[in-house]
C-alpha cells in the first residue's frame, strides 16, 4: 500500500504526559524515533498536509489507565482537545530499500515480540523493548544490516540477529502482536526495534489516557522512504 511512502506509528497522550513520551523517545531512540509532534488537540501533521490523525489510520487502540478500552477504525469520538500526537518511525519504511537490495521479504505484516530488554525509563514511563522480526537468508544478513543502518529515523540497524531466546522470546510462532512468519532452512531471524514499544510502556506505566495505532495498522505519510536514508 502506497509503496515508497514513509509509514509511522502513533501515540497520542494528554499534554501533561507529552513531555514524558518525548523524554522516553529521546532516551530510547532505536524503538522511538520521532518524526513529528502535533500541537495539543490538533490532529494534523506536516508529514501529510490535509490528513487527519483521528481518521486516517486503518485501526486505533484507546487506552485508559494502561488497559485497552477500545479498538476502532475511527478515533474521532475519543479525541480530546488536550491530546498531543507523536508520530514515530516505522520499519515498514525500510522494506522497499531491503527489497531493492535483493533481500526477500514475506508477509503483509511482521510478527512483533515483547522482549526481556528494559527500555531506559523516565520518571513516569517505563517498559520493555518490543521488536519486529523478519526471516533473512543467512548470506544476506550483512546486506540487511547495512541497508537499514542507513535509515536511523525508522529504527536503523537490527538490535539482534539469531537466537530469539537471548531476547526472552520463547516461541517465534506466538508473537505478542502481528502474525507469525516461519523461519525457513537457510534463514536467520533478524530483529529490529519496533514502534509498538510505546504501547508496552503504556501497559506498564498506566497513564490515564492514550490513543495509539493498532499494531501493523500504520499512518501513511506523504514523505518518501528515501527522505529518511542518510
């Protein structure tokens, strides 16, 4: 969908929590590279003039006190005048670069896993790193690392290659989010930091209210993937 256009994760929180989210992102830039921040209550973004962050994602999650309260295709009824929206880079953005470099990818989305690696906390936000996984042919792992290393605004190079147990992942067939993708003979599981990490922080830290994208249901911007390649 909209090949070549940058995709983004969303987290919107009350203005008095916005500093905490931005500080959490600054302290954890691999999973939380910030692409844009809205004014309080404003559902617009410079990344897609004319778009509406309340309606233009395929699916949203609404959180109350850290618990999932609703999942919906339109967040208008839940949007508040004090919400600050933060758009975070998404690894879907570097997939076109991987394929252009000859790295094959499978599946319409990716499996995502909560790991045993804690993020660097802030006074009010804490939580584990979430990763996405893509099976990569063993001989192309160096290519995948090099291609994604050049796109730090959308998670950059992998955080781990190989044995998932080192991340506390017991079973690749049972992701916490998304759908599983089999690792075939000759392939290696490669893990990238994931923009679902703020949702894990919401669950762990229990802010009073938040709206996020549903995992795998991204905001598509007008920016091009190539804009984020260094």
